[in-house]
């Protein structure tokens, strides 16, 4: 089973730290606690769900600019993607949406004043289908408020997990998090996605059990009804 991987940020340096999932508290008063970067859990050798099928190789099919509408339980969220910002990320995102990957997926990690994270499918077989990494893109855009970026488990490990920045997170730029698009409509919906469970949902359990685990243990999570390329 995979566990959540975080990056510990300090004033002196930004270091990559691998560890188990633990709940972090939102910032308090004027002093803000360091945030842990959105990370995919490390992979372990265990029996996993049989994938649906091998996905197609990235073939440059994504338009130079395109929009994706997320129909969510908090309202519509429109993301505009720019392939020249992060070509490989923009291509993978396009392929995932076209394969209906995000339909039914929960927003499983919400850290107020930091990020909203999602990208583990409702079906374990669907998650497994796309569990092959793409190479990193150079970071040429900052992780500003509303930008959308892939989470990672280290260099060249991006697969399906994404996060939307709910503040300016420029400190993530130096860690290789390359935004490929931004929310142009529905940021208010993003900011109101249910945050009551914080970081409690376990990525390994979501990966192996999908929505069966989340519905039973975290029924209030908001989710994506349907994602479509506009």
C-alpha cells in the first residue's frame, strides 16, 4: 500500500522528505505553519487491481490551448490549459479527460490556504491503467493562485494526481512543480470544496479501493461529476 509523500519546507532550505501520511494543520493567526507539497505516495511491490487497458502513448494530440470543464458538487470549474507552459503535463491531462478518468473522482486532500488535491480515480482499475509516469516539464510558470499542477513522487514521476493552488505558492516552483493551466472560472467553487477531513484520506487505500473506501469513511468529500474538453 502506498503512503503519502510530503516535502518539508523550511526557511533555510527546501528538502524532499518521504514519509507516511499525517494530518497538517491550517495556518493560525498571523504566523503561518510550513506547508507540505502535494506528493504522490511511493510505490510498493504489492498485488494491485488489474488495469482496464494500456493507455495510448503521448502523441501530441492536445491542442495548443484548450479548456476543461469540471462539473463538481460545488459547481462548475473551468480550467484553461496552455501546452507551451508544460507540454507533457498538458498532454497527459488531455488524455486523462478524454478517457473520462476524473468522472466521479473525489477531492481527497484539501489544505486551506494552500492546495486542493485530486486525481485518484473512482475505480482502482482506472487508476492502475494510467499508473505510468511522464517526464518532468521545465517550470516556466509560477504556482500562483488558481494554477493547476501535477503532484509528484520525485523527479519524472508524474502520473495522474493534480492540485489547484488556493494561494500563491511560488516556493513550489524550485521543487519542479510545473503549472500547465489555470482556473479561469469557478475559483469560488474551488475555495468552497469540503475541507473538513483535511489530509486524513489515505492515498494507498484510495488507490486500491477507489470510491468504496472514500464513500464509507469520508462521505462528505466533494467530487467531480464529469470532466469534459470544451
